[in-house]
C-alpha cells in the first residue's frame, strides 16, 4: 500500500470511530436530538440497544474492511475483467454489513421488549438511519479511498474521491 492509502485508511477509520462512538451516542443519548423518552428509558435503551448495535456495525464493518484490503493486497489481476468481477463482492460485503446490523437492531429490540405497546420506538427509527451512515463511514469511505493496487477503482465513487483528495 502507498503511504497516501495508509493515511487515508487511518483517517477514515478514525472519523468513523468518532462519529459512531462519539457523535451518535451524544445525539441519541438525549443531548443532541429532542427525543420524547424519559432519561431513565433513554439510558436503558442506550445500554440495551444502541451500544450493542454500534458495536456490531463497527466490528463487522472493520472485519469486512480488513478482508477487502487483504484481498486487494493479495490480488494479482492481469485483466480488467477480473478486477471488475470483484465489484459484486464489494456490494455483497456492503449489503451484508447493513442487513446484519439492522437484523441485530431488530433482534435486540424484540428480545429486550422494546416492541411492546408501552415503549416509544422513536430512537429505533433514528438508529436505522444512522446504521446507513455507519455503513458508509466504516466500509464505503475507507474502501473507496484506500483500496490498493488494481482494485482501487472497484468501490463506487472511488475514482471521484481519489481525484478530490489526490490519491
């Protein structure tokens, strides 16, 4: 990997970490968004649903990112057709990350009793939107600007992003 790709990888993962574990808990923890849950219910929701979901998206996203980078580093493509065929794998990784995280959110919410009639689901819907942002931050952005070698233009938007930052 080039130095610029390593720096881009570290910076994008750092940004994702700050947003996922700093900004989103602040927004959903009651200080950022005007949620109608009481402080006690909000704290309980955060410990039962929010943080486990954020850990799932972060860990799975980081693993898929590392797997993608390792595949790119070990690939020795000689034909453009072979490189382009890896685009399907990239999409599978991105979709699996989003779907597994959303299933974890739904499962945690169901098994912790947050789908009964007496609970407010307002933060649940916010977190669904944040999961999409998390997938973009922990998987798409690092792969788009830090994928090495011949696979560097496989992630969607990577050519434009690399032109912008000079990688």
